[in-house]
C-alpha cells in the first residue's frame, strides 16, 4: 500500500503483510504533559529542530527504567513537529531486516522521517541489528539526509552485559583498554550520537505526575496521594506509567 505522506504523519510496519500501515489516530500526548523529564525533552526537541532545519543531527537512544516516558516523548515530538514535515515510522525489532527497503522508498521524499523502535535491545548472539548500518553509518551509499533513528531501550548498551565480558580489560599507561567483548557491546550504542537517560522519579516526582492527571480534583488531595502511594507500592514502581494506571483505576471515585 502506497502511503500519501502529505496527509499521513505516522505509519507502522505490518509483519504479516510486509508493508507500512498508515496510522489514522496518533496518540495525542503533548510535551507539556510529560512531567519530570525537562532535560530529556529539551535535548530531543533541539536535536529534532536541527534535523528539520537540514542541519546535522544525531540518532537518539532513549534508555532507562520502564514506564518513565521514553516512548511518550517520541510520540510527543511527532505531535509537536508534524506540521513542519516530521513523519514517523514505527518498526518492531524483529522486523529490522526490512528497514533498508523502507528507507529506499522514503529517501528521496521531501518529508523528514523518524524511524522509531521500542524496546530496542538484543541478545548476545543476535545480529539482526546489522540492517541498521544503512541509517547509522551508511555503507557504499551514505545515510539518507531525511531519516533519523529514535529508539528506546532498558539497556544502555543494548546488549546484555556479563561479568565475564570485562575479562581482558586493563590499564595501559593510565589509559583504559576494554576487552573485545565490551568493545563489541559498546560499539552498537556508540553509533547513537544522542543518549538520553531516564530514571524512576522519587515519591515527590511521582505525586507531581499524579497531580497532573487530577488538576481539578474536588476531594481530599492528601487522601488521593495516600491512595497513589499504595497503588505504587502494589506495583513496585513509581513511574509515569504507574501514575497513568492509577488515574485509570481511581478517576471518578471522588463521586
């Protein structure tokens, strides 16, 4: 199916049909709705604006704790800049082998594309990320000027790390020389010029996110906070995702 990118702002790769499927209803999350990640928002917005202006920009790795706003930030970036020609293609990790063909189809288009992959990580013996080289570094053909890769991961180096990987790491005249195993793991993440780290907020930060979901709460806010704390304890997580789930479970109970 050929996509009209003049009217479509996002598409998802469908594995069974092996084609892009236009997204007709994009998650409407906005940058100002994302609480507690101002540094990350600013850095990714600046990088995206450089990209849209035709200036050099970096592929971005958003890594860190689950539910802390990594994916939401990328969606909010799309919602902020799609009127300036930004488009987004989501592709799952297991379908990355199709990425070179997708890039061939959009390379000459006037729009600017973010290729987005969520939960971007690999097992030790995988090599499916090899298909990314056409975007990250190019080959005989340089990387396209109108495509960047924005990915999220729970792992900083994208691959599992084991104590044995450090065997052979040594200091030589004050300079740290990593083992081959560590070098291989770092080489993939090093291809992303922008690293943004995400961490679970403390209790105050978590409650600030909860309050953003209940701006006009008519009941006892201290009781609301107590309920939110108990909910977070039951989930063993004080993330933005937990705050959203609390809102889904608790909103309307004040009636």
